[in-house]
């Protein structure tokens, strides 16, 4: 999950570089399309078949994840970035609830406390704000977090069903590519030059390998541990912003990063020692 978090942060930095040239819908499409090509090549090399008996779960994972991503990108355009990210990262909190209610996993209070500590760190680091007229868009941000939690729960379920991680990521990218293609048909399309291709391919590749690592983590790890470690994406993103864009970090931001790191360490220390299938 730490590898996935660092790659998601890199993807975010690359998306920021591409934002002046492409709309959010286009970036979602190119992220998914080039990722689809990468994971198809990996599937072919690994000789993993695309056929599956669990297409309904793949469909739910793909649709919920795609709509969550589209809502998240929408919120980025209409809400303060910190607010949009914080609302999207409620996904880990929703996931902890869904695994108990739907997957019937046992509730673990110390782990849930570590997860809440991580979210408190996210709030301190990002310091989100929401004006009264932005309330409806804020609800869409919460919806993106809920749908992302549902998508991650389906990733966990697919792992329990024995589905290979590459197949899970392939179908997600396939559904996201088709959905975002329909989304941008009614929007203005910007021309793609040869100089743009390395950036778009890098966005797709970083997102795909992040998805592969994240899928592996949720398939084989303990859900609440992985959820706590997912918050480190925010830390990596903040450090990249500091390094490349010289973004200022307040004392509260550094304290928030400390809480996020502490959450990850606590989750590893407090996690119940259960033998998991790999």
C-alpha cells in the first residue's frame, strides 16, 4: 500500500502538470486508456485469461470506482482542492463500515481508532473549507468517498473469490475508459501532440501500477491496516508539492502528517494477527 500511495501521489503531480492542457474528463479517459494498454500487456505476458465467473462483482467495482473518480474530478474543479481530497478520503471510513456490514468482518475498535486518527491527520494537513453555496457539491464529494469505499469493498470481495489482481485492474480500466469516453463526447476535445504523449502515458502507467499494488494490498492484507496506510498518499503529495511547487506547509500540516504516519504505524502494531490467504 505504501508503494501504491507513492505512485498515486506521483499520478496526482502528473495530473496537475496536464491540467492546463486537458479537461478533467479527458485526463480521466487518458489515465484509464493508457492504463488499459499497460495492464493488457501485463496480462498477456503473465498468460492470465480475461474470462471470469464473477463479472457482476467486476462490473460493480468498475462502475462504483469510475463514478467515484468522475465525482472527485468534478469536486476538484468546483471546491477547494483540500476539501475535495478530504471528502474523497472518507472512503477508508466508509470501507471500514462496509466490511463489517456487508463482508461480515469482525469490528476491531483499536484498528478503527487508528483509522480515525489518520483521517484527523488528513483534516489537519489539508484544512478543508466549505462555503454555504458549496453544500450540494460537498455532498457529491461525500458520495465520491462512499462510492470509492464500495469499489474498495468489491476489490476485497474479488480477492476473497480468488480473482487475480491484474484481471481486477483490467476490468476497472476498461469500464473507466468506456464511461469517460462517453463523458467527454459532449465536451470540447483538445488536440494531443507528440510532446503530450509521454505525460499521458506516465499518468496511465503510474495509476495502473498504483492500482495493481493497491489491489494486491486489499486482496491479501487486513482491510483496516491497508485503509490506514492509504492516507500516506496525502503525505507523499504534500512533500511533492513542497519539492516541485514550493508549496508552504504550516505547523498544523506537519502535525497532520505526523498523525497520518502514526496512524499507519499504529495500524500495523494493533492489527489482529490473523493468518490471511495470499
